[in-house]
């Protein structure tokens, strides 16, 4: 019901063309979901998905494939929405959870827990809550630091923001390198596989709490779209128009930290999605955030499910880390974006 209410709420603030794009993306996301759960090392026909009789096929479909694809979709949605929200908050088109160090901060927090936390935290807490909380804390620290460092630089803040992102990524790399050096063989194996990004560890027990929290954060963030539009006029103008800018910043920072932190804690480092998806959404239909935020969420979900499908099919039955695929797709787009900005 919340999704239906939010959908019709946004139709009032977008034009007909944007409504067609958003509706088409919703249908396309559902199609990609069906295609993703039916293809892989084990393939099923779409007609037989709900009438499987063999026990092995049922286990693969309902216990492995569907949780994995759901996690991929929610991670893509959270990264796309976080990228669009952060770009609106900083009023900079290159703001991205990966480029500005948010994902690295979340990764360092999670890596600290993987290597050092198992001996300090009771196992029943460690398995369920500690890893997402550590990743969320790392993401929140980085986003808050970025905000306070760039708030005084005006429109030149993009340079300082990227420099801070480079520094945070470097520090996180050093920290993860040290943790890798001191980790045991089992911790090293898990940490290395995790840092390249993968949805292979998805299970209902792990993803259901995460999907609930991500959904709540997304639904909490999306209604702020109109306020982000007004923020593009500048903070003084937004204040004059009745926008509580401090509350808006708090909402964007907290929701981005929660969604990115939980996504990184469950899937590892996945780059460029938060940068590429909002720009693709703008190229498709416009810049107003009432259209941009939900479109970025569904487009991110679709692209991430495609990337996960490719990771399972390219060298089947082995897997390519999904973070490598998103980086391979996103890096050329980033270079094109820089070139296009220089031409303008």
C-alpha cells in the first residue's frame, strides 16, 4: 500500500512523458527479475517457474536464486537512489557513494568487524546485526565529514569533495590492507571475496531484515524530492521558500548512510552505480527529483539484476565478481561524463 500511495503521489509532480518512463521501468524491473531468477547455472523456463516438481530445482529457485536476485535489486535501488540524493544535496553531478568515499567508509567499518569483531561480539549478535551496523556507521562518518568539509566552498565544493573522497578511499584501502595482512586464512578468504562484490551469500535469513530496513529508508527519502528541487536554487532561497534545510540534510545523510551501509555490508564493494544511474535517468526524462529519485531506484535495480545475471553467465558455472562488471560499465561512462563537461 505504501508503494502504491507513493507511486500515485509522484504522478502529480511529473509530466506525462516522465510518468511513462517510470511506469515502463517498473514493468521492465519485473521482467528483469523473472529473467534473472530463471537463468544461470540452473535454468528454468518462465512457464515452469511456479510448477517445479523436482526438489533440487525448488531448492535452487526458492532458497538460492530468488533471495540473490531480490538482494541485487534492492542494492541497485539503494545505490541509485543514494547517488541521486547525494547529487541533489551537494548540488554536484559527480557526487557518488563510491567516488566520494562513502562506500569505502562502509567497507572499512565492515572489514574491521569481519577481522576484529568476531572475538569481541557474541556470535548470535555478530551474525545478524553487527556487520550492517558497522558498515552504516562507517558510511555515516564519511558522509557527515564530507558535508562539513564542503559546506563552505560553494560551487567549488566539487573539487574538495573529490579530493576528500580520494583521501578517504586511500585511508580505507590502507585500513583494509592492514586487516588483510593480520587476518587468518578463513577471514582473508571471506574479506577478499567480499571486497570484490558478490550476491552469492544471499539467504532469506540474512536479507529479510536488510530488505525491510532498506525499503523503509527509501520510502522515507523519496518524499523529500520536491525539497531537493528547491535546494538547487541555493540554501538561502530554499530557506525563504520554507524548506527546513538542516532537516533535509539530516534526512539525506541518514538515509544514504543506512542504505549504502547495509548494501555494502551484504554485497561488498560495488562501484559506479550511484554515479551512472542518476545521469542515465536525467538523460531519459529530466532533472526534477520527483521523477529522478524513483526512476533512479528502479533503474538501479534493473541494472544491478542485469550485472548479477552477467556475473553468473559469463564464465558459468564460476562467477565473475559483480563489482568488476559494474566498474567495467561505469568507468567508461565516467570518462565520457568528464569529457562532456569539459566540452560544455
